């Protein structure tokens, strides 16, 4: 699946369940999902809202 296709699906799902996330965060998440990567982030507030995303909280 291409990144933009995944982005569209993730964005639609986020809107459906009422969890608003910035488009750039969704693009990062979609890229990670397509390549099966884990997102390392300081922004756990937004990335934790995205279903099926592997992410790590790098707040120290």
C-alpha cells in the first residue's frame, strides 16, 4: 500500500472515531505503518491516538 493511500485511510478512521491528529503527524504515522517502522517521538499525546501505530515515547 502506498503512503498516501494509508494516510487517507488513517485520516478517515481518525475522523470517524473523533480523534483529531495533525496531518503531518498522520503522514509520519502512515509512512511508519507502510514500512513497518516504529516512531520515536516526544509527542506521545498525538501519536498515542493513532490505532495500529508502533511508537515509543522518548520523553526523558
